[in-house]
């Protein structure tokens, strides 16, 4: 194939080491356009900016490489990338490498994966990468071979329309990663509470805090794969219908 | 059943007429706790606030009624409602009535429906209501009978864990609504562009704009129901795995 165009974004912001590692890996494959937020947007999910104008600042330009920062969200980055920076669909969209896991239901809150789902909705082959390590000095090098293989595979075999990939990488040295597992999203919930404090003006405020509770650590889940040092690859889609409930509800609602 | 506790939220903000209409409808059923954002959060999806403290202001308290405003997002409202305002799970969570449709893929961007999915993830029976009319003086009265029936049904038959409802109501007078249709989420995409402008300081800025393109207006979709003056009820869930892709990917990735 001729040199592919790859759109790169993330939710940790344009200076995040995980983004820098991913850019470096993507430049081996072709022309790279980066559109990333100018500040962190973790937990911002699929938010878009509709009540204020968006800015797009070109930060760097080299052969086969352009980098933009924006005041927008990760999903805005995908829209700006396709419609302004490129004015065409890229061959591939990659988001990450996120500092921290986006396995299980965390995908619902994730800005990294929202960018991927946005790409998927816009009919672009899209992949999110996350490393199971929140620290700023996380080691992204051990994931290089796996990310490269998954990207090469996806460039050769674009994902069917309506499908994207959520890739989570265990935070262990390369020689401890056991391989790739294609799996489903594990289910669970956050057992949360609020840390209740009082400010110097005697007004209350709250910080969200909590722990993840797994209810579904089976061998076919991303949670299991990650815990057992596999790279977890979950194919995702954006039809959120609970298809199995349709007939049950039809029966219940027949009197409405 | 004894008097149920109903948590009410929205994404248009605490003063939105749609929220006021929903509160009024819910007070017929039991004890109502409102936790709503102090400003509009349309398009904020499943965003949560993790980088700044949350505030919760009690605005009004009457028998079986308490109302709070917060600086948080719709999803924060659900967490604050359950963990701070109530300190227990409500019997039902309702979100809306949104000013504008949340049918088809709009559900992905919606703060109204993100609150519902959050309730669902927290194992609360949860329903989102949206009226297909963006105006501030939309007529919510024609939806009263349908909302009341759906809420009564759901209080009597709580939704199975992991399922919630997305209810979209056509913007027509009551006598033109043809009934309720249980359906699936219609698929399509936004054909977007950016309105490109220059500010007085000669810097560029962009406004997102575009039209929805349907690729799936079949009779079993919410899009069809709404267009044909039915109340569209879509059961939803938060497992985003593309289950049918798992085996295909396993075949493709066997060399990785």
C-alpha cells in the first residue's frame, strides 16, 4: 500500500509521554497528523465543544508530519483532524498511549476511547492504546512491538465499518508480556464515595474517590487478560441497544 | 409498594423547563430528590469531574422533596445524588426531559443519557426522557401520560440489572402521538464541518456545525418511531464489545 495517513490523538494532552511514544511508533508507518488537547481531558468521555469556539494551533511541521494543539476535547480533536487539519479521512486513527488502563467499564469514562469511538462513527479505522500504569514516567517501550503489529495488521486489514479496537497493555517488561488476547469488555462497577471537606470560607466541597469492583473476571475478559500479562484487544461498536431486552419490554409494555 | 424514592437529573441545567416538567410528573409518585447541574451540559456525554472539587447546594426542601444544584456534570449529579444527597440507592433515576432528541447515535454525545447509563452502571433502574424540540418553550405537557405510564411500569417492574431506557418523544400535540414503540437505536452519522472565522485579533477560530445523515431509517429503529409520531423506547446497556468481531479478529491476529 502507498504511504498511509495516520491521525494521532489522546486525552492526556499534547505533552504527555504516552502520546510522544505513540507518535514515534506511527512515524515508521507513514504520514502522521497529530491533533491533541492543550491540557489533560481524562474522564471527559465523549464530550464535545458546542458552546465556545475551538482553536487549532500548528505547533510543528516536518516532512510527513504536522502537529496541532487545540483547546478542544479528544472528540473535538478527531473532528478537527478530519475536517480541518486533513480535510479527508485518514487511513487510520490511533489514540493514546493512555496513562492508565481503559479496560472494563472504564471505557465509558475514557477520553482516549471516546476519540476512537468518534473515529469509528466517522467510518475511520480506529484503535485506542492504553498502558496499565498511571505514572508520568511509565515505560511505553515494552509495548512497541505489540502496537506496531496491531497497527500493521489493521492497515493491511481495515476494521469493518462500525467496529474499533480497545487495546490495553500490561505494565510489565516486554519479556513478561505473554502475547495478545482478543477478548470482551469485562463488567463491573466503581464503588465510590466522596471525600467531604470544608474550605477556608467554611463551604463544603467534595472529591470523588473509590475502587473498582469486578463482577466478571472471567478468562474471556480484558480484565483477566491484563491481569495475566496479555495485551487485551477488545473490538468495540456504538450500537448501545440491549437487543435481548427488546422482546421482554414489548411484552411488558403492551398495555401502555 | 411503599412510597418510592426517585432521583431526578438532567443536562440542560437546574432551571430548564424540561427538568421542571419532569419534577412535577415525578412528585405524583413519591419522594423526589433533584441533583442537577447549575449550568447547561449538553454534549458533555459521560464526563466526570476529577480535577476540581464538586459543590452541592441545597436550593429547596419540602415534604418528600429536596433540590440541589451542583457545579458538576450530569454523571457527577448521579454520583452525588446516590452517595451524598441520598446515601442510598433510589428506586428509580430519571433524567430529562431533554430539550431535543437523543435518538440514534446522538445518545453517544448526550449528557442526559450519560446520567442514565451511569445510573444503570450503579445498578439503579434508570430512564432518560427527551422531547424532539430544542426550543426553551417546548410543550412538555403532551408527553405527561406517556412518561407517567413508563415510570409506573418501571416502578412495578424494575429493569433487569445492566439495562436502562432511552425514551424519545415526538414534538406533536398529545392527540397526534400514536403510542409507544419499543425499538433499537438507529445508526447514522453527523456530516460535519467547521465554520471558520477570524477574531478581532486576527486569530482563527472554529464552530462545529453539521447535519445528521441516517443510514438506517428502518421500522424497528427509534428514528423511524419518532418520525412517525410514536414514543420511541430503546433499552440500552453498557457492554460496548462488538461480540461478532471477536472470532473474526482471533483469526486475523493469530500471527501476532
